């Protein structure tokens, strides 16, 4: 099933990450496999590692914001997408993501209600396989 496929993908990406000596592109692919498998905390660790390697890459900050958002960490997610906007102010997708985060947070009355909504969204299987930060951003629309 999907869960087994996701875990197999995680294992393959884990090996590739090590073979590549933790190259940024392999860390991102590995992180996306972890997101698809629902292992968001582990994905966040890899996002932090790749951002430390490439601190000026706005798309990596946006990727981290989406992982944080999926974890229910509203303020850190908003902060991370604001960092992406600061690095790439001409990318409209980042501003739209920030607007959606703020609207969703207001509509749900803050993090408590957001957590309940997030569980509903996960059960509804809206959070699906991803192949990269750009696809992650598109799925947030």
C-alpha cells in the first residue's frame, strides 16, 4: 500500500543522502519522502540542515514553512514564509502562501482550532506525495 511505498522511498532517499555526503538536493528529496510518509518532524530536521547549507535560497525557507504548517506550528510557519519573501520579494507564490496562512489562522481562531483542522485535512488525504518544494507550494493553494 501507500504507507509501504512511502517507507521504501524514505529508505532509498536515506541511502542516497548518505552516499552523496548529505548534498542539498538529496536532503530535499529525502525530506520530501519523509513528508509523504507523514514523518514531518524528521523532514523538518533535514529542512533545517539544507537551509544551513544554502541560507540564501528562498524556496528552501518556503519548504520549511510548509512542513511547519503541516506540523501545526503556525507562528514558525508564518515566520519562515516571511523569510522566503525577504529573500525573494518578487515571488508572488510566497505572498499568497503567507496570506493563506494568516486567513486560515484567523478563521480557525488560533493554533488549538488549527490542530483540529489539520487532523481533518490529513484524514481527508489532501497532504499527498510531493516531488519538490515547488510542488509543495502548489499543494498549499
